[in-house]
């Protein structure tokens, strides 16, 4: 474990407060802009609003100058907007067999989380060129932070830095809860099972998996950045069967967003969740305790580990599966330690 205090580099309390204030201000400014984008995208395609803006501009011109020739432009703009709105209202957008709604993903989901990515966590992305520009790829990442915020940030990173829509393999809990399941499917997630993962890879998608599962997500703060078991290597078998490359991903910064100091097992059983954490802000601050700390993140995508040359039959060879699983895990762990060693501070890195 790389030793460092919770704050990393020493800073004065005034300087830290000033910097956090700037971070919050940038985040809120970006969030206001992003909310506007989301509200625009909900009823109609983003392009549909352009004619509506043209109407407003033409009306302004007419009122200011008295030039009634602008009326023809207004009529044309209204007709164009009507056609585009009708297209959206009639459902002329595609949802695939897994429930993925590309329009929702592009115009609602990503704009919702991008301000957090850019201005709250200020994610530094390294190695995005290792994500395939086309065709299949399986991203395998460490998992931490009490809530799966790292999955959301990885989705933004892959879209914005590699130009690919990321398909997530989610835990059973996320895919069965009444609120999260429909949103997760529309945003690109599916159940973390070999059959679905293999079909996605064989169809040429970039897929992400977090093999530590809840063991990594809910581990105590004292065990931060120490990878938990990767199970039996099911993700490797899936990649081998599909002939897809494996891209190791190492995320630094997610461990400190909700430092987990303990658990409340009785309440966890009551609500049917794997754990109910105790953090410095939850449950002490109630709902405010759900706001993640504005840590500085580094997300590094390593060089792909090719599997196609081994053939699909290698998926049934336990020695091959074990060897690649160990290689992926070791790569992620070493990269975590390296990036921890070079960061200056948890918040200002």
C-alpha cells in the first residue's frame, strides 16, 4: 500500500477551502448548463430545437425592425420543427434487444454525468487510445467507492475520449430494483452474465466489467486500493470465447468519495442491500451525506491483452483463464500503486 495521509499533500485550511469553493462553483455552473441540455433533449431531439430558436430570432427581428418578410422564415421554421417533434413523439428512435436507448444515452444520460466528470472529480484520462476505435473490447476495472459512481465516470470517459458507447455489466441488484433497472438498461447496462456479455462482444461492442463486485465497492477505507478477489475469471472466459481484447482500467480517486468507516448490518438486511455504510458524512448528515467528496481522479486504460490468437477453445482451459486473470489483476494493481505514488493530494492531485 502506498502510504499517504487522507489529504495527501499538506495544504493550509484556507487554501483548501478556497480551492474546494472553486471546484463547487465550476461544477454548479456546468451542471446548470447541462440541465438545460437535458431538458431540451427530453421531449425532442436536440436538432428539433434549432428551428424553434429560429422562430424566436425571426420574431425578434420582426418586432425590432417591422420587417414582415421574416414571417416566411417563421412559417418554414415551424414546419421543420413540427416534423422533427413528430418524429420523436412517434418513437422513431431505436432500442436494442438489451434495452439500450442510444438517443437517451447521448442526449440525457451523458450530459447528466459529464459535469461531475469534468468539474467535480476532474478526471484525468490516460491511455484512451488503447480502447478499440471499432470492434469489441472488454474493459476490466477496479471497483470502489460505496456507490458505483466509477461505472458512471467510466461511461463518460469511454464516450468522450474514445468515441465509443460503453455497455456495462451490472450486478443483479442494479438490474432488479424498480427505479434503477429501467434507467440502467436504457443507459446501456445489462445483467453481468456470460451469455449477455458474449453476445455484446460478438456484436462488436465495448463492454465493461468490475470483477471485484460488491467486495470491492463496499470494502473498508483502510483497505483502499487493495484489489479484492477477481472471482474465478469468468470475464476472461467470456473474452476468450468472443476473441475480444481485454483492456485493464485503473481508477484512482474513487476510493475516497465516501470513506467507509463501518457498516450497519441490521439495516442492510432490512433494506435487502449488501451493506449500509457509515462514512464521515452518512448517516450523520442525512441526505447531504450522499454528496460525494470532490476528489481528483485518474483513470488509466492499459495496453490491450489480446485473446483472439488463443482461439475460443481456450475459454475452457482453466490454466489459460487463471494466467490471464492473474495478469489483468496484477496490471491493474501495479498501475494503481504507480498513480497513487505520483498524485500529490486526494483533492487537488
